[in-house]
C-alpha cells in the first residue's frame, strides 16, 4: 500500500535519490518496487527496543544527509527512528508524542483507503495535485494455467477454519478444472497441511505451504489466473501484480484496507452480523468468527468462475 506513494514521490521530486526503510522479510519485495537509492532493512531482533531504534536511525544518518523523511506508519517508534536520522524535514501524521519528533505533522484523513491516506500526507506537505494512484509492482512473469488459494491470515478473525477451508477447496476442485496451488508461510504450514490431508480429493491440488520464498511467491501469484484468499498480505500482493483476487473479508474494514486496484479484486463479505466490520484480531463474540463461517461457498465459487471467464489481466 506504499508503492503508489513512491511513484508519486518520484513525480513530485524528479531526479531525487529515494531510499526506503523496510522490515526484514518484507524487504524481499523491494526488487519489484520503483528504483531505489538505498534499502535500509530493519530487524526487531537485531535492533531491540528504543535503543535499537536510535542505533538504526544513527546508522541511516551516517549513510547520507537526508533532506526529507516521510514517516508513513503512525507509530511512535517510526517517528523516533526518523528523528534520529536528523533529516532536514520529518513529515508524518499527528499522534500522541510524535509532534516532538517530527517537523511537519498533519491530521490523518478518515474514511479513506490507506493508499490514499499515504498520498494525502505527500499532498499536504507539497501542496501539489497528485496523479491517479499507481499501485503496481514491476515484474516480467507471464500468465500460466493455475489458481492459487490462501486460507491463512495472521489474525484468527480473518482466517478460515479448517473445516470451512476443506469445504471451499473441495467445491473449487469440483467446479474448476485448473490446477490449484495452496500457499502459506512457514508458521502456517501445519494448518495448511492439516487441511490438505483432510481433502477427499487431492488430484490437481499442490500444497506449497512453507516451501516458497517471498520472491517465488511473487512469481506464483503474478503468473496465476486468479487468487482465492482471505484478507491477508497475498491479497494485496496479487492485486498489485495485476492478478485478480477474490477476497473473503471477516474482521477488518475493506473501505480502508481492501486491495486497492478495483478491476483486479472482488470483495466478499457476509454483511449480516451487527458486529461487522470489526477490527479485532480475535473474535470476541463467537468461538468461531461467523462473518467467515457463514459465507456461502456456492456464492464464492460462482464469483471465481465469473472472474475466470472475465479474464482481466494486467499483462
């Protein structure tokens, strides 16, 4: 959700050297971003606590004399990191004690997608009109004949139960002839393995959970015909790669955090519960998040079939 900001930053400051700070792990996506001057990789394990943040900021300060530091996250820690770089201008959203660490602060817009909130920060600082957001990762991968399925999410309120996942994947297998690839991070492998072993029919279904690097996941998603997924990182990744994502929303508000490129996403929400949408990582009302559990498998499969027939590709 930050890539549109980087594209617009290049347009607003032509010829400027642009560097980024990225979390360790996520930094593997940076080769698909617009060209960058420096890539500063932050690891919480290596730079622990406030002292670690200061040490990391000082490391950046020793690399270059930066003119501008745009602080996209609204956390105190990110503002402290920016402060220690001693950049000439440190720009971010107002929150708590951040005003003491940043030179230029603005109120975060409400009711906007996070992509648009980040761009609003740039517009408020530059006082210039911005282009239409460009949420695109650069790649040269060609489309292949497979569908990717992601049943995972870091939050249990956004993750399918094992039984629901089995029901959904079996219905997909019966209705779509294309090969199906199951994905998942290493810490999600046990869950995906359990679902895979409980499938009545595993022909044409490959379990890749825990076996892919982030760059290889980019290739898998970029070359897929479609991604069927929960609200998760792969949903945004596929969308930015111009692969259509059918996204099942439980907790989370799609107005703010759905994949941004509308032509390449379909949002499916139950919309029948008084608690929808919530922002809880764990459901506080039900043992099993009913916003996902009650989703119609038939409706989901029909949306997948419709999008495969539409075949809107970005390449």
